[in-house]
C-alpha cells in the first residue's frame, strides 16, 4: 500500500479530490430531478416512455460497472489504477451531459432512438468516472474517521453541484426566452453545466497525483459471476448496499415527483421552484457538518437513521398538514429540512463502503476497492432506474397531461401520495437495513489489526469481529 495512505491527508489534497464529487452527483441529480420533466414537457415524449428511457442504462451498467471496477483494480499501479480514467473520460463526461438535454427536433421516432443512445452513453461515462474515482478515495486513507472526513468534503463539493442544479429551472427559462426556444434553453444551460463538470474532474485528477496504491491488489482474471458474488457475500457490504438502494429509490421518487408537485399542487412558478432547490442545497452545507459530527461522535448508523427520520417526518407534515398552495416560504422550509436525508445517502454511504473492503481483504488477502465501488455505483443506478420507471408509469396512470395548465384532482392527489408515502416507504426500509448492519468502529479497528498480524505471520483472533464474517 502506498505510504501516503498511512499518513494524514493534507487538506488541499482532500479538497482537490472532493472536487470531482461536484460532477458525479451534479449530473445524477440533474437526470433524476429534471429528466422526466424534460422528456415529457420539453421533448414531448410520454411519461411512460420517459420513465423507461431513464431506466434502460441500468442494463448496460450490470456489465460495465463491475467490468470497469475490476479493470481499475487490475491495472498496473505504476501506470495508475484510478486516475487515468479521470483524465480519459473528463471531456466525454461533459459532452454527453450536454447532449442528453439537447433536443435536435428529430421527430418522435428518431428522438426516442437518439435519447435511448444518449442515456446509455451517459451511464457508461458515469461509470468511467464514478467507479475509479470513488475507489481512489478508499485507498487514499485507511483511517476510519478520516474516511468520514474525506466523504464529507466530497459531499460538500457535491452540494455545490446541488446548488448549481437548483438554478436549472430559472436558467433554462431565461435562456429559453433569450433564444425563443425552450429546448434551446435546456441545451445551452447543460452545455455550461457540462463544462463545469469537466473542469472539476480534471482538478481531482491533478491534485491526487501520487495518492494511489502502488501495489497490485487483485491479480485474478475477471469473472462477472464472481464479481457480483464477492461483494454481496460480504455481510457488512450487503447491509450498506441495501441501505443505499432503498435510500436512492426513496430519493429518486421524491425528486422525480417534486417538480410536478411544486408546479401543479403548490402552483409555484419556475423561479420559485428554482429558489426552493437553491435554498435547499445551500442549507445542505450546514447539515453536512452536523451529519459528520453525529457520525464521528456516535456512529454512521446513528447519522443515517437520524437523517431519514427527519426526512420522513418533514414530508408528512408539509404535504398533509401544512399543504399550502402558493406558499413558497413553506416549500423553502420543507426542502431545507429534509435535505439532511439527501446528505446522508451519499455522505454516510461513501464513508461506509471502504470499511467493507477491509473485511474482504481479511478473507481473501486482496484489496478490491474498484469492484466494491462498482457494485455501489450499480446499486445507485439500479435504484434510480427502477424508481424513475415506476414514477413514469404511475404518472401516466394518474392521467397526467403536460398540455394542461391544471391537472385533475386524481392526478394532484397521486402526486402528493407518491411524494410522501412512496418516498417514506423506501426510507423506512433503509433504516432497517442500516440498524442491522454488524459493522462498528470497534470491529473495524479489530479487523485491521488482524490483517496486520496475518500479513506478518503472527497469530490473531477473529472473536472480536466474528459478526462481520
């Protein structure tokens, strides 16, 4: 292992590494928050097809995620295992992020084909960046608490991306009027967004030089079946993956329906919706510090479950008790409170996955950060794909018509139920998965000590962490 991983990471390295978190979460947020709306209200596709469109990339991910993760694990460390991917995919990442929100007016049939191809390319470039990038963070430090801090810094950058994404509705509306074309407004906005993503990825590539592992950790030939079996035979990772899956599904349901709910149920303007999103992500900065404090003082489990309970309670209070159409202030308060859940999904998960890698290292003698993060990436995309597809079908079933300024009462009630009950159901499942995870700080410390003894050929005991095995 690179000696750099045994020392405290300089702040400038941690900040530089975290910068790519802006790009990875920003594009994901844009797609799951505005994807359905863009395809239905701007391009003119049906909600059912739009939902399916946003889910098809997952089929490709089932192969590309573990493949890229394993390739990065097996690359010659002298040539770099993770960082070369950042350099190679930085420009394609920004380009595809722009093209995905560009409607060339091909007509219904050709547009369906065009966006199907683009969504597949989008997921591929996401994999090329996200999997090696997150795996790089795991091998930059082995310290339990420092990983939490690194994850918090990364999510701070992601929150900056969230703030920028919050301006989407206002920016696209302004540019749409400027170009006298709503579709041109979306294209121009995402061209700028894509450029920012490319820049932040290159910053992370530059500042993490010399922070990669210098040892080949995985020399086994690639096997897709083993790639899936390995991480999911790891008890602690199964719990983390389930928590992440349920959290992502809950978040995707929430953000996919939020734009519709704010537009039709609460009758907010595009500028008010943008203001709600921006305020939400600005307040998220303060939640990052609190989540980090709870995770360090108590545990990552407590940080996760505290955040999810706050999210669930806020949704029900504001959707069913306050429910004030036209009251933008109430919306600003609601989103500012429940964004703590958004934070935890990424902040806590990213800090938890590296701990699972040590369990695998103890069992196999190999470190496979790339494989583990590829499975987490696949979990994220699978969860969002399932949720978006379901939301698209439900919205169509509810009778949503983008051509109507006012929707039927059935549709409006459906939006409210989907936002509150639909989101909360999956968040409750994530709480259960997290609460039953056997990983603790004490057990993680014990397994690291056992790994060191094992490598030194000295006797060790598994008694203090047998629950992880």
